[in-house]
């Protein structure tokens, strides 16, 4: 079965500390993986996707097919990074991107 | 472009009433997705629609739930005879096949 697992409900760090939000997936084909972020009182928005291999707001994520992981990392957390982060997988069948989401991790960055 | 617009933002219904949730996709988008988020869970896919067609409703409960995306006007998610378990945040997304953009959601509370 296709599934996305985010084992941590809450990750609490101090400003300047490194951050790693974990995401593991199970998928029988070649997945497309995404990280979405939801800041307080704002809509869900795409943070990054594995096929673009870019860094957004200092965040990076590498797809590890051997470990079936797509962990989100940032070397130095900022207070404005505090938000809900969702890992998602696209089943991309029929030419459209239906998404399977993890339960989310709340990142709290303290001053 | 105002983005994906959902209304109402908050909806309170008594058990047994009907709930209608509306979603206007981004300009130029003809693909609409509905997701449901129960407390402490991730977003779960419900249905994918194109104009006047339901393409994938594999995530829709078999009873009481229906969705439409007419030629003119917004997409409607309709829940008949609501029960307490329908209380959730309902998110709509629209896509141009490359990226999904989300609305701010409708929070349904059944009392």
C-alpha cells in the first residue's frame, strides 16, 4: 500500500540549531515526493519537490530510494520556520498528481 | 490571480443537516481535488474532478458525500445528513498538471 510516514508530531529546536524533519514512504513504483508547509493562518503551499533538487528558504531534501526516505533538512533554523510541514507523495496516475500526505510535523523554533 | 478560493471558511451544522462547501480554482485551472483532514491526521484524498466530470472518487465515502464541478461556477462538495464524525477541515486544490495549489480550507463543525 502507498503510505507516507512522518514519525514526529512535534519537533522543537532553538534558533540556529540544525533541523531534520523525517519522512519515509512506501510505494511500489517511482514516486514523486514533495514537502508542503503551512504557516500559521495561511494556506498549504509547496516548499520543494525532489525532482527540482533545489533549496528553498535554506531547506533541502534528498530522495533516498534505498531507505525510502525524503527527509527535510536545514542547517540553521530560524524563528520564521515555525510551521506545520507535510511530506507528500504523488501517485501520478492518469496524468494528474493525486497526493498522499503524511500526518505532518509541527516545527517550533524558539529564540 | 486570487488563488484557490474556498467558502465558507467555517461552517457549523447540526447533525442531520446538509453541508455545502464551495471551491473556485485558480484562473486557468480545470482540475480540482478535494481533501479531508481529520484532527491529528494528514490530508486524505477524496475526489478529483475536471469540468463536468468526476475522474477519481476513490477517496469519497460511499454514502452521503457527493461532488460536482459544473461548467459554470465553483466546485461543490456536498455532505448530506452530517454526523459528528464529518467534523474536519476540507481542503480544495487546483492544478495545471505540474503543481497543486491549495485553498485555505473550510472547517466543518457538526454539533
